[in-house]
């Protein structure tokens, strides 16, 4: 009744307007389904998702059985080892659970997935980028004196893998852009990592951006910690 396994109205409308062929392939190992039955939900949702438009073709493949492991590596899809135990015996099995979306001569990949929890979001976001060439920019700012590239090097690759286009911005640059009105005009969401080193002017610029309708995600804490000790 929560419509957890139903395709949303937004996705339905978008999918129904796709005019060119789309191919969605789910690369999954049968061994994974035995250990994680919830992966069956992934396949069932992909079937429902592809049924929204006759231009969308869906198929499920076993990479090992089909002998396409090496071909998938070139697409950024790798096997993952999972552990299973029977009595006193522990075994490690290489499994796959990846989704590839192909549109015209472009592809987008979800390299590994175990749950359908955010599946529709991931699918529709990637298709929007492929079909409508939409971009989802976001500003990343360190407000604690640290560096995005050095201290949070994992963040931008993780966000870009989820479909976002990231641009690092310093608090000083944000103040200047805000004073010129550029930030309000662009209306790009801002992610702030820490806030201990923000000056009064920088904090006021952020507050002004929020007051004018800007979206900000602040990740900060009342507890200071030296992450390298």
C-alpha cells in the first residue's frame, strides 16, 4: 500500500515520452539471489520499470555463465566476493549484481546493488542524463579549513557516480559570487563540510543564500575531532 514496488508518476511520464530504444541489462549471479533474496525485488522492479514503454528492452544475464566477465570489466563492472558458511566451512564466491543502461551510443552503469531501496531514483536520474542531457550540479565547500580533494577525496567520485556534477568552491569564492548575485541566479545546491572555520561574512553569505530560496546541506557537529589522529 506504500507503493514501494510501483513506478512513480514522475518516472512513468518521463519513460512514456522516450522515443528511442533503451536497453536495461541486469547482470546478476544466481548464488547472490540465494544468499540475498531481496535482490529478486531488483529484478521485479526492473521488469515493471521497463514495461512503461515498448522502446525499453530489459534482460537479465549471468556474467559467468554467459562468459562476458572480461567484457564487463571494460564497462566498470567487477565481481564482488561474498562469504558464506556451512558448518565449519567458509567459502568465498564471486558474484555480480550490476545494472547497465544503454541509450543510443551512451551507457550508464550501477556497478553493484543489493537493494531496491533507491533503485528508481538511480534509474531515472541516469536516464534523464542520457535522454535529456540533464546535468545535476552541486557546489562542495569545506567550512572547517580542510580540503575536498585531499581530506574528502572519496566524496566527489561517490557523488559523480550517483549522477551529480561537482564543483569545489571556497568560502571566499562563495562570498564573492553571492555579492554579485551569481549564486542566486545559478541556484545550485551547496554542500558544506564542517563549519568551524567559517567567518561572520561567510556565514552571512550562506544565510542570505538560504533566505533567498537556496538549498544547503550542512554536515557539521558540535564535537571537534582530528580525523588523522
